[in-house]
């Protein structure tokens, strides 16, 4: 007979004495109350000889179980019954969970009474959860042993009791006269079945050993950088700490053979620490782990490992000039001493950075011009690379402001293309209308100024994406004069020269003036302030798509 597990049995269907949950007692008032369940604390071990049920204590994250099924009973003639099964496993556990233990009883022995010439079959062993079968008799002189009961561990899930581990009971002795052991010679662990027999003689037995929580998830190691006799690790904290407070971190430089405390700084959730006293030109295998407890005795899992080789870096270049223009920066420097193979120029805003805006393997190139979205608070830097391509020290200039292109004083005579809509050319618009405009061919990640003529009206700015394309929404002034007007997008080409997209549109639904004004669109009565518009979707968001690194 197989276990019915992993079935569920409602708690109310089992008698308190059978379930083995907390013992019900009657107080003097006649009202039933429950004695507190024993608590399995970290490092403790309970057995089925000690408790019938227990709850998991705080700080326990797994339990090591050994579950042994009961042996079958002897048949007449001293024929031994079969051994029960055995399961050993580690299962995750959480504080407050309630487990019950149902150790199986051995099958009864078959017997023969000479005086009465009567054979009596052995009874099946019981456990309160799964019972063995009784033995049989033949000719009144031979009797089989009873089948052993299986041993079962259950977990309370709401009002239900789920069997999570089961070890089968052994068959009774006597061949066909022997009773069937519970479980049909098949153990189970949750939904996984096996058929491992034990060598334990006698009744079933269950032990539960509590394992202390550790930080189950490793930190995520972003990267390791090498310095002069040092390595710096940059990482993020474990995603899950199992409810155990992380009290510190440890670092290894030998692939996990030895660990040492790591002093860590936290900048907006990114952690970093530096290991010093290392030997230059020696490769180290670096990783980190979290620890908990006052003395760091609880160790978390190690991160992935990365290799790094400390070295003596080149000195920083000397910045000689930094100039800015519309959505662009030009940086010039002198070379440091040593074997320089090239340079890396980058910029940053706060903690975010983007290196490689000017990466060159020409050591004689000492200037770089690159596009930037108009903004303030940039840090711009240059780093020399040694003959193995390793980064030296960086020279930086902070608080750099990059201006946006200005509104032209008149319609540009240089026309590099058209502003269009998502569906194509824009020819006719309505005063007060909100429309989507787009253009292309500008420098990557640069700022474009939108304006409206004849009277110049600033429509704001928008940043291009990684292809030099922009798309945004604008709202035309409601008090535009009817007639011909010009939309202009002004920015820079990839070669940093001025780029203009110009399109002429016919406005209707606006202010009606004389025929001359209707043809030219010039109306000196239109106040400039009334034309200030908001550029809506997409402004400034494209910078975030760029590759980030530290200058």
C-alpha cells in the first residue's frame, strides 16, 4: 500500500491524540487550551522520542531531516520482516512553521501457541498517519508478521496538514503471509519518490536538526579595478538577507581560500571598498561576501570572482584648456611621462559617467571635441593608457557648463533638411495646435533648439538619441497670425558645424490681419512672452541610455 502523501488532511479530521499537535488540556473552567509547542532553535536537534510536534524558531532557515520507516514483524519460525525505508534531506524552513512527527511502529510478530495449536498473525504497525497491513495465517500453524508503518513528517499549511517526507515501512516476514509495509517500498520527499531501504531494526524514528540562517544570496560584484598595490571592488548588497541583518562584508583576493574584513562606503546603494598592500604585476582572484552577527560569525555566500592585477599607473595628463560651444566641449592636454599608448576622454554628471567619448590609440593626439546635451555640473576628464592599455591617473575639470544652441536672429539661410511629422512633411497647422515634430542628422546626444519665425519665438530644446534623431511635441501659440510661418531646428552636425532644419508652414485659425501680414506672418503686436512654449515628451531623457563608467 502506497503512502497517500503528499496529500493534505484537514486538521479537524484527526483526533488530537493522533495528530500529535500541541496537547489539549482542560482547565478548571472546562475550556480547552493548548500547551505551547516546543521551539526548534538554531543548533538544536529534536527526535520523535522527544516531541510529537514543534515550531521553527527565529534564525533557522533549514532543517536536516532523517526519517526511518518501521521494520516488518517476524513470522513464525523466526522469519525476519523487511527493513523500512530511510530519507535524509535538508529542507528550507521559516520561523513559525509547525511540523509534526509520525514515527511508524514495527509490525507485530506472528506467533503459534502449541497448547491450543493456534497461529496468530502479527498486527500491522501504526503511526497515526499511515499503518502497515496485518499478517495472515495458514493451516492454523503458520502466521506472517505484520507490515511496518511508514514514518511521516508533516507541515501545517493554513488549516491543512501536508506530508512532506515519508519513509516506507518494511513488509512483515513470512512471504505471502506477511503484511504489507506502508509505502509499497517507496519513500517520498515532497513530490520526489525513491526506494532506499534502511538497515535500522525496530520502530521508525525521526530526527530534525536546525541549521542557522546565513545570508542566502551573494552580493553582486559589478567590477574590480586595479590600482598601485591595491584593488577596489564595486558591488551591490545581497537581494535577500533571510531576515538576518548584514553587519559587514569580507573580501578575498585568493579565490575564497582566505577572507578578511572589508571597509565599505555606500553611495546611493553602490558599495565599494579597497584592499591595499598587494604586489604590483601579480594577479589576484577577488570576491566579496556579506556577514552577520556581532562578530561576523555568520557567513553569506560568495560573489562571483573577478581577476585584477595591481600596477603602477601613469601620471595624470595636464589639462591646458577646456572650451565649450553649443552642445559641445573641446578639451586639450599635455602628455604625462612614461610609455603612453593612447588616451580616454570622458565626462560625468554626479556619480554617473561616460568614458570613451574620445578614445584613441594615438599618443600624439592631445585634443578632443565631443558633443554633450546642454546642461551644467559636468565633470570632464582625460586618462592616459599605458603600453598594455591600462588606465593611468585621471585629470579632471569640474563644474563645466555646456550651452544649448541659441535661437537664430532670423530664418537661417543654411537649410540642411526639413522638420517633419511622424507621417511625413508638415505643411498646414492651426494656431494653438499641439503637434509632434522630428528631425535627424544631428550629432549624437546633442541638444537641438526649436524656434518659430517670422518673429522669433523660442519653442525650447530637445536632446537627440544615439543616432542623432529627435522627436518631441510642441504647442503653437494660440495668437499666431494666419499666414506663412517658419519652423526651425538648430543644432550641430556630427562634425560640430551648425545644422539647421527649416520648414515653411501655413497657419490658420489664428489672428486675422491685413493681407500683407497674412502673407508674411510678421505681427509686431504679438508679444514674445506669449510664445514661450514647453517642449514636452522626451526632453533630456536620452542621455540615460549612454554607456556609463567613471571618468
